[in-house]
């Protein structure tokens, strides 16, 4: 069993990854590049999946994205579909995503 402090650090990293992925999605939408938008959506869903695996509450996820808890749940409640290529750099302790490099 992991120590609560370690889980808390991982959860904090997961929330930081969600914020960064959300900002990346905003920038991708500004570029109007469909491949960039699709990649950013995959990365955001992956960040949310990691946070949920760490039992981060929907309210904290919503707060990280600037949306309501219920909206976060509605949008991200299902895990991202398994792709043929695994997420590279997926690690609950470091949380770095390179799904679309």
C-alpha cells in the first residue's frame, strides 16, 4: 500500500498534468489544426484517466480545468479507448504524456 503523502504528490502531479493538457487543448483549438486538436484531446483524457486512477475527485478535476464537477464527469467519465500504440511516458509518479509526438 502506498503512503498517503506519496499518493497526494501523485494526485498533485496529475492535476498539474490536467491543467497543462487543458491549456494545450485550448492552444490546439486556436490553431484550428484537427490533428493537433485530436492529439490534445487524447492527452487530456489520458491525464484525467490517471487522476481518476489515483482517486482524484471530479470536483478537483473540474477545478483544474475551470469547469463544474458535473461537467468534468460528463465529459471525461469513460476511459480513453485503448489505442494500438500505448501512451509513452505514462507514469503515475511522473505523469508525462507524449501520445502524439
